[in-house]
C-alpha cells in the first residue's frame, strides 16, 4: 500500500512507456512527457502499451524509488483525461491498482426516504 505526503500529487502519463526504463529513464520521461520535475516529490505513474505493467516513480528526498506491478490477467483501467497528463488522488490510484474501473464507484447502501 502506498502512502503519500500531504503535498504530493499523482500524475499518470497517458502515453505508453517502454518498461525497460528504470530510474533515469523514467525521470526523463516525467520531465519530457509530463512536464514535471522528477525530484519534486510527486508520484509519476507509467504504463506499458498493453496496460499490463505499471511503474510508479517517486523522489523521497535522498533518491528515487520505483514501485512496480505486473498483471497476470486483464489490464489496468485508466480514467479518461484531456491531453497527455492526468492528475489523480490516492483513492483513485488504489482503485486502479485493485482493478476497479473508473466511474464504477457505487454506494453500498441507499438511504430510504
């Protein structure tokens, strides 16, 4: 489970990224594709073309960290965005990692009137 500092934002790159990239390659992609500083402390989410592999890059103050997940079945579902950059909150990121489709949130109960 990921936890974020209060100032951190989560940016998702809408373009497919070569998953052979590691720390330096993903840092360059965050500045080129997302127009954000990779050392800002924000989280940068990258997916492969088939959306079966995800990497999350973060600068934690003294170095980069990468979190990675590969799906055995299915694909990661991305919310729709305008342009190449999408900003998410932590709840949406956890929902995406858990396989919840965007816009599929529902109330577990409804209040009768």
